[in-house]
C-alpha cells in the first residue's frame, strides 16, 4: 500500500503542467545568482542572491498538487536551521595591491535582534577594512611604490545542537604579515551571545586559566624547542614583556568537544612564526567556578 501511494504521488508530480513563465523565472534567477558590479578596473563587489527559482518551483508544486500539499502538511516541522553564509565579497587585484574580503552573514535565528546586530557588525568590520585598504593603496600609488595585501574571511569552528562558534580572521601583508582572529560563540537553544565572563561565577577564572596557559607554554617548549613563548620559565633573549594573564574578555571559543579554547593573535604571546596560538583549557581546573555545565563539559 505504501509503495502504491508513493508511486501515485510520483505520477501526480510528474504530470504537473509547468507554466511557461516558470522557465523564464528559472533562467533569470540562474543568470543573476551571482551579481558582479564593476566599480573600477579589476575591482568588484560580489553579492549572493537567494534561489528564487527553487522557491518558485516549490510554490507551484504546492499550489497545483493537492495530494502533495496534503502530504507535506503531515511532515513534522523542522527546527530553524541556523546557517553562516557569505553575504558579500570585496575583491581588488591591481598589480601589487590585492585584497579579498568575505563578509559572513548569520541566518535562521529567531532572535532577530541578535542576528541583525551580529550581521551589522560583520558588515561594518569589512567595510572599514576595505575603505582603509583603498586609502592606503591610493597613498602608495602616489609614491609609485609599495605592496599591499589584505585577506579577511571566516571559519565555523563549532556547529553543534547547542553551540555555534564563528571565527573571523584578517591577514594584513605589508612587508611582514600580521594575523588576527575574533570569535563569536552563540547558544543556539537560547539564542544568546556567550561572553567569557558569563561562563563563570566570578573573576577567579582569569588567574586560573592564565596559570594553566603558562604551564602549557613551558611544557610545549620543553617537548619542542621550536614552540617558543614569551613567558617566565622559558629563557628569553629579548626584552619583550612576558605573558602574565589573559584579559577579562579574552578571545575564546567552545570547540566540538565542549572544551574552552583560549586564542591569542599573532605576536601576542609568541614570535610571529608561531602564528595564531590556542590553548584548550582542561575542564577539571575550571569546573568549580563554571556557572553551569551546559556549554563546557
């Protein structure tokens, strides 16, 4: 009986007459799925457009097949799918001046205030970065010299039923390169942004986590002399102030194993060749001061 029902649905689906207008809609949607607007020579803005054709086809199917619509109504409604997409790209390629910037966008949150504030922040960050790049490029052009490069984008570090952690990076290349990372970690169930202080009962986490990081730094160096940090316990040949403790709102994310990861930008606590450095904090050393075990376990 079930197979007969499926075959009947399939037959009704295949027999649906497709309006001629739909072919034009699909064609136009495909042509406009990626819009490039030329600004200057070799400089573009690129914006993604939603799949209007797919939506139109789906709508036609529902409206023209009562059986399909009835079947669809019996399917359990899925939870909101929270996605991270590329909202816009800035691209510049002019001789020795190169920039590629990808602006992330979060979609699917019921908390539209949070969704809007995060997306606005991402847009403003990249707009400022792009404008600074153009200003610096024009300045260098006047002197007929110089090399300039900027690359920015994002990575989804964690995407579980509970946690969404998004990292945004910026790599600047002017002589030597510098790299920075910023993270946003979202509670997907309660749809709130998680800050480092909000995870703990008091500020004792600052010293506890800092002491553990210093211990990890020394242990890593003793195991591999190439893993060098500016910290007491490792002999220093420079006058750079050694790492003492993290900041109250230190850069962090929660990984897929529900562990707290503390992140430092390039040059923060180690020479440039070490790049971005991260330390996974053992949960047992912070368990007594956690507000709850909802996120970190």
